[in-house]
C-alpha cells in the first residue's frame, strides 16, 4: 500500500503542470548562484595571492625593521561559494604595523555598494527562501486538495488505513520534491570541480553536513505543508495560512528574536558608554584637583611662618618632590580612568556576546534561522569571522612588532633618520640602512585563523537536531490530525 | 444473518449531525447478492448519509451498517474490501490519464493483476470512447469522468457496489447503457445499492425500491410489487407526507 501511494504521489508531482516551471527556476537559480559564488571566490583567491607577492615586494623596499607595514588579507575559503554569510560585510584586509591599530577595512559591500543593495544570492539563501516556498507550493493542498477533488473519498472507499495513507503521502511528497533537487545540487558540485576549486576532504565533510541541514530544513516545510493541509478543509485557506507561516518563520521570527533578546539583555549604546566614561573621568579629575588644592594648601601651610627668602629656599628644595607627588597622583588617576574604560568595554563585549547568544537561541525557534546559523557555522562565514581574524591579526601584529624590535637590536640600527646627541661627538645624524639590504627571511608570516572541523560542526549538531525535531513534530501533527480528518 | 445471501444491511441506522440535524432515523433494509436496491428521495433525504456510513466516512449515531455481516464502523477496513464506490461527482486526478487513474485506484483496491488491455476493455464497457483512454482527465466532461468512476468500481470487483447518483451527468444513451451495465453486474451476483433521482430507470432496473423522506425510509417495495403501480405518483404521494403502510 505504501508503495502504491508513494508512487502515485511521485507521479502526481511530476505530472503537475507547475512542476517543470518551478523546478527549472530553482535549478537555474541554484546553478547561477554557485557560478557567481565561484567567480567571487576565484577573484578573492587571485587578490589574496597578489597581496602575498605584493607584501614581498614591499619588504624589498622597506628601509627599517620596525617600520614595516604588512597589508594582511583575509584568506578566502571555498565554502564561501555556498554560504557567503557575513563574509561580504566585513573588511577584507587590515594594515598591520607598529604605529596604527589594526582595522579590517574595504568590505566587498563597502567597495561596491551596488552589491549591498541586492546582496549576493547564495546556496543558503536559495534553500532558505526559494526551496521552502517551493515545498509549500507543492504541499499546501496535499490532503485538503484531495478532499476537494473527491479523490480522498474514493481512496478511502478502499481498505486503506489513515495512518498508512498520511505517512506514505508525506513521504511521497518529500521524495517527489527532494529527488529532483538532487540534480541541480549535483550539477553545482560538478561546477565547483569544473572550475578547479580545491576542496579538501574537510570541506567535503562540511558540505555534506550543510546538505544534510538543507534536506532537513526542506523536509520541515514539506511536512508543514502536509500538516496545514490536514488542519484545513480548503486549499485556498491552507495556502494563505502557509504563506503567513512562511513569512513568520523565515522573515519575522529571526528578526523578532534579535529584538526580543535586546529587551532581555540590554546593551548600552556607544554614546551611553562614552557618557559614563566621561562622567567617571570628570569626577576623577575633580577629585584630583581638590586633592591638589589641598596639597598646596598644606604646602603653603608648611611655609606659613617663614621669611620670603626662607620660603624661596624651602620651595626650591621641595619643588621637585612636590612635582613628583602631583605627577604620581595624576598617573594614578589616569590609570584608574583607563581601568574603568577597559572594564566598561569588557562589560560591553560580554553583554554583546550574551545578546548574541540569546538572540541566536531565540531565533532557533525558526527552522530558517537554525538552518542559516548552522550553514554559516559550517562555512566559517558566521558572526565570529571578524573577531577571529581580528584576534589572529592582533597576535600577528605583536609578533611583528617583537620581531622588528629584535631585528633592530641585532642589527643595531633603527630605521629612518636617527639623531643622537653626544657630549663628545656632538650632534650626529644618520640614516637607516639602504633599501633592500634588510633581511626579512625569518619574518613571521600571517597565518589565517584555523578552525577545526569539530569547531565548525559542533554547533551544527544542535541545529540538525532541532531541524529534525521540527520536521518530526510537523509530521506527527499531520499524522495525529489526519486520523480524525473528515474525508468527505 | 441467517440469510447468507444478504450482502448489505442497514439496521435501525440513525445519524444526527453535530448541528443536530437528524439526517437518518431508524433506517433498515437489506440488499442481497444479485440484487439492485434503488433509494429515491428528495434532496437532503439522507441517501448520501446512508452510503457514507457504509464506507465509515461517518459513524452512525445509533444502529449499524453491515457488509457481509461485518459492522462497518467496527471493522471498516474489512468492510471496505467488499465495497466498491461511485460518488455523485467523480473527479479523479485531473493530471492523470484515464488509464493511469484506473491503474492507481485498482491497485489501491487490491487488484495488481490488471494489464492495460483490461483497463481498455472496462473503459469501453462503460462507454468511454477509445481515443480518450490515454488523455488526461483535465479535459473530460462530467459524464466522461463519471464513466471512469464507474470503471474504477467495476475493476475493484467487490461483491457489493454502492453508487450515489451515478447517472447524474450521463447523456440519455450513456444512461441507458449504464442501466444495462448494472444489469450484467447484478447477473454476476453483485449486491448493488444505488441512490438516484431517476424514477423511471430505477423502476426499470431495480429489484427493490425504497423512498426516503427526512431521514426515514418511508416506503420499500419489490420490483414485482411496483410493476403494476405508477411509481411517479407513488413517489409524489410519499413526498407529500404519506407514511409507511402497515
Ligand atoms: N456534514 C454535515 N453536517 C451537517 N449536516 C449534514 C451534513 N451532511 C449532510 N447533512 C444533512 O443531512 C441531511 C441528509 O443529507 P444527505 O446528503 O444524506 O441527503 P441526500 O439524500 O444525499 O440529498 P441529495 O439528493 O441532495 O444528494 C440533510 O438535511 C443535510 O443537510
Ligand atoms: Mg446525496
């Protein structure tokens, strides 16, 4: 019986007039997005390689060890072909040198704002938005459409059990929609190898998990369609309901989750932080001034009974000490202020991290978010991408600075113009060494941050579980509901 | 039950819908193998409700329907194995051809041994022209779909056939051929329960006729008894409020 109903469902899908059109659109879109993704990726690989040789060239021209500026690029990752994530939003490179703080700049979207308007459509987007709609389009009338057509009655005039029917119908719809989608996915993967994108076994693992997540996500919408078609008598109603659910799940819940998290975990604004910083600094300086005034009062008090000449002598004698005293107090205050600032910033970072965590947790109520988050985690184009690079660039910067100092000490020269005043030799001006004579062969090179497969896939386990759970719930709902469905 | 020839039986069937319409009120009748029982009655009299109970699409509020002795709402699957169904407005799958529709429903009905030629044969038997056999049902007229529905019922080859206004939508010639078809099915030993508004055809073909009004079976007579009577007048009388004769 299972087989008959599943076969029939497959045939119904394949023979449906809307199938060819929608399937062709989905396939084309998928191939197109992977193609564009591949082009983007290749462009960034070229740029990355160019930047490496450019760096060598710059080193040739460097005139000192400590003045080196290494423009360091983010390393492209082939997974970005499928999941662009935040990768186009954050800066592509940072100058790394001793004098400036590092800052990732020149994101794809800031260089070419036109792309920011329409955003790149990647595989994840297609699964998340297009395929979920595709699933709805074919399942919204799975049950109630049969009822409206009268075929449900005719089916149940036979010795068919309801449980068997609703299960085989759901599985049939699932297979019928999923199997054809394997074609564009395989073609996309072929495209990737055709363009000689190097994929390591580890990438294939991540891709496999990504595909598994996509399948589960798609499964949820197939079963949701079946569920809602068992909850309603008319297909026009179930279509409306499904569209509303789709908008809620794909568009609203993720954003609402972020807003709700903002309510639960208040994060002070930058202005607020600056205000508090300012307030603290002002009050500290006021205290400092009061203490300073008090000290001078005291000092004047000590000189109260003295004659002007003695007073002058006393002052000359103590002035240095007093200045040191005041200086120490000032430094202390400054340090307190700095400590406070650090604490505020740390606090802000913690709160932001907590906000992020709660927002992501809440948004996982929507399978669309669960899928998106897990896709980005797998591809490494997730929200941590920026901090991951900033951290490893920061440690590279310290390495570079330490290297510069060490080399300078070894070679005994500083770069640029060196002015020394010596009591015997007098004024001495010397320039750094000639260009190209510096030896950078042992200079540390930037190592892009590594994420192990485990790090990339660990969060996916939760999301895959959630997606499976949501799908099962939808299927169970459809099952329970159909046992009591009025087939007339 | 003592009579092993009884295939379909309604025993004091009553059905009250949720909105408290008493659609069936203590309806009892039997249909034997090789017998055609025609139910007449105004719209809303309860004919479809009766048939729905036999298929367990709805459960009776009181009484029971039996198929070959099996109480339908207790063991619906076993009962339905013995029943074939023709609804009043057959739709089937519009994107499938007639043959594909037949194939699906036959296999669902437990018959996996049919070949294409069997399907063609049955379709010709119900009067569907050959060139339509491999066309999608989307373009079919109501009568053509009805013929396919009847073919589905024949192919199931169940001992009992329940038909809800099967002749609606059939042209006069098809209607006539349909009656002949019913006749041969009866001669094969099928028990046939049919609801209809077609008094003349009913009288022509049925072995037994019941008239329903407001959920009650107000008259039941055999064909022989009716042979001498004017069924149309009788029908109108009963519709006007005549009650069951002693
Ligand atoms: N699902 C339902 N809910 C409530 N009442 C119903 C339902 N189906 C039928 N009825 C009522 O039950 C009564 C019998 O309806 P039924 O469909 O059995 O009549 P019928 O004899 O088949 O009429 P027709 O000749 O128009 O097909 C009617 O009064 C109808 O309004
Ligand atoms: Mg009816």
